[in-house]
């Protein structure tokens, strides 16, 4: 730390974004919010991570972000936690977060006089330009939830009800629809779709049972049209991962801008012929039966939210003009629009969005932006809640100074 990074004695603040897979801490100057350091550690969901582990993850992230020589200058710390809320002082997640944060700061030698705990979504809302006080927050990653924010606190929630009951339009929802479409094609109830091939390949099904757009047999091939495995971007744990109505990780990129072929850990890309509905007719019934027998046990053996990893395959197939994939994405936009409108938005008020589906290259960004524009609303995307947590820490410091 030196004069160019906050001054030798200038007060500092720490902001935390504690999500379902990762906890990120950032160090900033209290005076102007300039970022000076950052660190990351394990999961930070205040309801699902055991308290001892939560303390360790918070302490590790803060220690990485704040040099020992600067810890005595930290005057305020604010954290946005998955599984918590700042709106209810008796909320179990908030109490867990506050207990863990206090213990973690003690471990690393920080004695800040101002502490603030909020939900990760409240922190993400505060990350928007100008640190807005009131408006709407929308998360569309592995899970999906919308909130009305009043006075920087959540006052109403729509969806975020988890994979079993809700998360409509989320990465999980899109991934589930992809697998359902593949199964419908296999058993003859639905139209042909490239998703049958790409989903089957991503699950490691034998090449000889996969459909091919030109109707040819596998002949030892290693994949299907639309191939390439999907990057498991659902790891950060979106709202579908946590308890109902608690959000999960606000920035969860369950179907982020990562294209399967760009992921170094994905299956090798294969030639992708244009969509051809004849594949449904040329896929032998015996192969269809084998496809189903292989696919179902693999999917059923995984946690349901893992279905979110198929969302990028839907985006890929839609780029190839696959009507089934295009319809799935349209359905996701419909559901997210319904989620926002259930909060009775007022024309002109901010809608702060986070999550991979709505990022700069997210597959739903353009269509949802256009849909909301007809309601007089503009989508403002933020990467996560770190910047907002810093601003909330600065506000907390100013209130106690």
C-alpha cells in the first residue's frame, strides 16, 4: 500500500460478494471507492455452508485482499451473501452471515467499526452506476428471481423458488427444456432438434445411438451436430441452488456467454450441419430406445441444477436456426418478463440485472432488453455484487463517522 493506492494512513473499506460457489473480497479506498486489492475463496452461502467453513472462506478471501500492513486501516466492511437478506434483522441467513463475518475479521486482525450484511442481490443492485436506492433487480443465471428494492433493501420477491417449484426462465429451466426436447424427439412425441445430438454428446452417450442431421449412421464418429460439451457454468449456485426465495448466487452464470467450443475443457468441436428435420425420420427406432436408456440414468444421477449446463447448447442450436431451441429461448424470455412485470414496474425505474443469461453476450440479453423496452424499462447489467458491497461499506462508514 502506498500513496497511489490509498495513502499511508487513508481509511479503507472491504466489500464481499459471497455466493454459492465462490466468495470474493475487494479492498477499496473509503474516500472515493478506488479498488486496491482483491481475493477469492470458497462458497459463501449463509444458509448452506456450515458456519466453521463459512468463517474460514470469509477469512481467506479477506486475507488475500487486504495486506497485513493495511488491516488496521479498514474502517468498514459490507457483505452481500447468498442465503441472506438485509431487510430482516432476524433472518437466519443474515444472523449466520453476521456471526461468520465478525469471526472472520477477528481472525485476520480487522477491527472495523462499521459492518453491514445484505443479500447478494441487494449488493448487486447497489453495483449499478450511481448506487441506486430504489428499483428492480433481476437475476438470471442457474436460477431466476426478481426483487423490488426500496431504500437498498428487498421489499418484494418474485420467483427464486428453486428448481422444483420455480426459477422460470433460468439456466436450469432452459437446460431442462433441452433434455425434454431431446427425449421427445427420441420417443416420437416431438419434432427433430439438434439438441438431441448435442445433449447426448455432452452426456457421453455412445456415438452410434446419436441422431445425425444428414441421416447417416455414426460409423465410429465421436459426436453429433451441435456437438461440444457445455462448460459447467452453473457452479456458482444461482437462486435455484438455495432455499426458496433466498436467491442463491446473484451472479450465477448458469448459461453464461461461454460458448461450448470456446471452453478448453469441453469436448472437441465437430462439424455442425444446418438444422434438418429429416433427422427425426432417419434415426432408427432401436437407436432411439438405446439413446433413452443411456440418457435417463446419467441425468437422474446428477443434482437437478446441473441441467443448467445445457443452456449454452440451446444458444448454440438457436444460432443454427433450430426451431426447437429458438422456441425454448423465447419461452425463457416470456417467463422472465412475467417475473419482472409481477413487481408492477414503473416506466423509467432502473432494472439492474446480473447472471450469465443477461450478460454482455448472454443469449437472452437482446430479446429481453427489447421486451422490457416496450414497458419503458432499461436493463442495466452488473457482473456481481462486489462494487455494490464496496459502496454499501462506504455508506455505512459515512453513517457512523
